[in-house]
């Protein structure tokens, strides 16, 4: 066993050092912009050798740890490459004058100062908060009513469930263009006939904001409805039956039994709506592209009357070609979403303990 | 056994997926002009008028006009047939910003050898573009893009024009001579004349002007606003773009005259199109002969309309007789790419067989003086008459600060809705521009 262990140790160390050497060579060649065709092969073989070295390392504890790491590695690697590294780089770029091509100097908190001095950005934050507040209430209300309908004894419930959920399967951009046509044509014909207003809802900031809310509810209520249906189905039948025998009216059953019993579902749905509404981008882009005028906000005429936070960040970076400022705004956006998510997790955990 | 087979299959799929991720794709649509014969390179270079041969690996061109992708693929085939060199055309489609995509390519170390830029994007690539001064093609055009730091950097592959596009047949029926439309008074009189004959002419309105900002902001914010910057000026006159780029200043008197002209367009436009219309509605209204004028350029119709098409100037001051004409974007060569290959392609592209494809198949208007092909575009004759007479202004609107059009287009929309009068338009657009430049 000892001989076996020592030979394994030798193989392990050989693989580890060989692997590290190959990877270092490959990375040096890459840094030198070498065209050597074996760079990739060196890198991959080096990685495999390191993994083999760890695998052969002769203790049970290491062996088990290695197996866990190997199974976690693909996910961890993807997570680091797609989330952690861009996050760290993004935070770093927000302190520079990076334009997507070059980085010439560090500017400290200048981008942060600049973004808070922009009335258009402050407007986007306020508009997003307002949008979130409206949607948290309206989406949940509509979804809950639809869930009640879909858990009743109506005929064709399967059809209704599918029909209400269907808009959620359509991409936001497509949805935005479909509704743009509806608002610019169908709704305008109605408003022209009823109120003699020949311009579409989308041509005014206030009504365009309402239009975005309507589309968002149409898109998202079906998804939230499914969660409420699951919640309502967990209410025990015998409790409902007992309430019925005791003479409880349908309204009493709803408010005294069903809603209290699905409180955790309501919490989950509320936070889902909250985080999702904060990140609103695609419908906003396709429906109004953030346009709309505000005649006076903090002493300025604004041209981004319906531009929410995510779209403002995109426009700052990509359209206005100001990547570092866009990064600074994105960092703030991240902080807001992180705080909301942490609060969500804390409250959800607390509810679970209470239950 | 089944489990092992499944595991093997999944491993295979994962490996294939990772290999695919690692491959140097990038091309949304690309085509090599079949297999390149390196032996033909020297001959190609000789034909193209250059002394040095390209690398032979193939030149990658990033095209920003998806509508001419097929024609550019034909161009690549022709280039390969005639020179043995390979051209790989990659096209960025739809609403994707070529500028943004190029930045991603740069960060991924996957830059094409030739790519498309608009004039105001040159500074973004400062020090990275090839100075092509002295190349054979530069002697055949006056439309190349020059930059103070980098020299002659932009190859003009097309010329586009924008002004007030008109239906000549309807104007003739209404008794209006388009050549007379060189002053605000003449325009007002023409509008009143045409408007009075709407039923007889079978039109909806005099203008098909659309100030909708969400989808047509590029039209009002860039092209129509560009008339304020350039109308009536010589192509090299940069008075108002210089003023604009100097902290966002405007000439209030000129802007007031421009605002009054736009006010006239608002008054005589189709109200259904003016605020909520789309590009398709606008162009269809013109081709259906429902509008006499539309605020687009020669790109809006590329085939025969069945009526005479032409351009009239935005004459918001007396004597304005120019249209905006020139390349809206350019092909540039990347300094760290295949420079000789790019130069060889540009020289070949300015020649007869390439121009044949670009003009006759792609419907572009050639920027080269010796091109013998007349564009099929119905506006070509009118464009040519302005260019030949020297009555054209530059596309200096492309030199304004990036993203400004998304701000100014909203002011046009508010003016169209009647929220602002001419004075309100001037003061609002001045404050919007000033604050955007201050950001």
C-alpha cells in the first residue's frame, strides 16, 4: 500500500508540475501573441494533467474533494467566467474613462458623480420605482384573480390556463412590436371615436407609461398566476369543506382561509414581480424606446420620458457611446437589485421558519 | 451499458459544444469567394495597381448594410474569380449596432481587416486605421473620408442623398416647378397651391413627414436635423457642425428659419402619419402617390416607381438650392489586419467589375468619377444633377455627438404635436443640445 501510495504520489506530482508547466507555456505564448498552433493543445493537456495530478493524489480525503470539485467545476467555471469576472471588471471600468476600446486613465468617482447630476438618470430611477410599485400591486392582483378563476369549477380550465400563460412565452421585443401596432392603430381608433384624440397612447409620456404597464401585466400575470394556482391547490380540502359546513361565504373563505394560507406564495410572487419589474428592458425598448418628453424636471426638458433604468444604462453605453458611465449606472443597478434580493431571501426564510 | 452509452453521448455533445464555442466564428453571414488561389495574388495586385501582394489568407470585411449582403457575397466571388484573392463578407444585420459589435470584436481580438464606420466614429479608432493616401482609388473620387490625425482613412462605397423627395408627376399636374423651390416663400406658395388641389390630385397631404421618435428618430434627429447644419452650404463648409461640436451651440437665427420651415411641413402633413406613423407607412404613401413630398433619401425607393422622382432643397432661407449628398458611412482598413489585402481590395473595388455589381445589382450610387454605370435608383438623375452642378452639401450631421439624434427627435415630435411653437422649438432644441453636450 505504501509503495502504491508513493508511486501514486510521484505520478500525481509529475502530472501537477507538468500540467502547470504546459499551461504557463501556453499562456506565455498567448501573451506574446504567438501564432504557434500547439498553444491550445498545451493549455488543454496542461489542464487535464493538473486534474489527473489531483486525482492521483494519494489520500482518500483529497480524492473525495477532487471528485466534488470536478463535478462542480463546469458550473463554477461558467459562473466565474460569465458572472464574477464581468462583475469585477465592470466595477473596475466604472472608475475609468473606458470607451469600449481604450482605457486611458482612472477617474475615481467622477462617473458616479456625473450620473447623479443627470436629471434624465434621476428620472429613469424614479420612473422605474414607480413602475415597480404599480406592477407589484397590479400584476399580483390580476394574477391572483386569474388563479382564482382557474381553480374554480368552470369548464375549459386547461384552455384558460394555457391562454393566460401564453403571453409569457412570447419574447418581450416581439410583444412590444405587437402592442405598438395595437396602441398605434386599434386603440387610437377607439380614442379618436370616444375622446376625439387622434394621437396614440405612445405619443405622450404619461399614457405611454400606462401602456408599458398594461403590456407588462399582460406578459407577466400568466406566469405569476401559475404560482398562485399551485399555492391555492395546497390549501387542504378538508379545511375548505369544514368552512363550507360552518356556513362560511365564498368571500369569507377567500379572505379568512385561502389568502392567509397562501401567504408564503404571495411573498414569493411579490418579490418575483419586484425584481422582474426592476429589470424591465425589452418591452420598454420595443414599445417606446424610452421616448417621451417631460417639459420640466429639475429645471430641464427631458427627452426620455418613458426610459427605465435598464434601458437608460443600455442607451448610455451603446447608443451614446459612453461605456464607463454606463458601467457606473450598472453598478448602482446591481446594488439596488442585490439589496432587493437579499431582503427577499431574508423575508422568505423567516416565513418558512414561521410555518 | 445504456448508461455508459448515454454518458459517452453527453460527453461527446459537451466536447463538441466547447469546441464550437472556441472556434473563430463571428460571421453572421460570411462567404469566401470559394478557394483562394494564392498564385493569383501577384497578378491581382498588379491588376489592382498596387506593388505589394496581400497575405493570401483572405480579407474579412464587416458590412453594416444587411440589405446588400447577397450582392456583397457576389462581389466576393467576382473578386476571387478575377484576382484569386479571398474576400470574406460578414454582415451585421437588423438593428444591431455595427459600432457596438466592432467593440466586442476588438475586445475578443477578432477584428476584421475592413469594417464600416460613420464619420463621427473615426476618433473612436484613433491610431488604428490605415492611411490610404496615394492609393489609386483616391484619384477617382472626392468622397473619401479624411481625418486630421490618421489621413485618408475611409473608402466611400456609396453616395446617398437626402432632401425633400418629390413626385414630379404630381408637381407637374399641380403646376409647381420643383426648380423654383429655393425660398421659404416659394415653398409656402407651392404648399398652398398643392393643398388646394388635394382632391383633384388624389393625394392625402402635401408632405409625408413623420416625426415619430421611437422608430423614426434617426430620420428626424439625424437627417432632417442635418438640414439645419448643412442646407445651402458647400460640401466642405463646416460652420454649423463646428458651432454644434463646440459645446452644443446653435445659430438661433438659422434655427428659427429652419423651425418655421418645419412648422410649414407640420401644417401640410398627413396628421395620421406625422405623430404615430412608421417608415413603411411613409414610403408606401409616397409610392402610392398619396404624398407629393416625403422626408427621406434615395434609399427609400430603389425600383421604378412609375413616376418621376427628384429632390427639392430644404430652402428655409432664400437661395438655398442644395441637397445633402455624400457617403453616409465608409469602409476603413484596420492597421493590425491584412493591410495590403485591404488596399488591394479597395483598388479593385473602385474598378469596373466591382462597380457593376455595386451599382447595377446592389442599387448603390457610385462615388467614383469614372464609373460608367448609371444607378437604377429613381432619384439618381436628380442626385446627379445636383452633384454635377456642385449644388450639394455634406453629411456633417454624421459628425455630431453620438446619440444626439435621440434627444433632438423628441423636440421634433413635440413640435409636430403642437406642444411647441417655432420659438419654443428653437429654445427647447437649444437647451436639449446644450445639456447633452455638457454631459
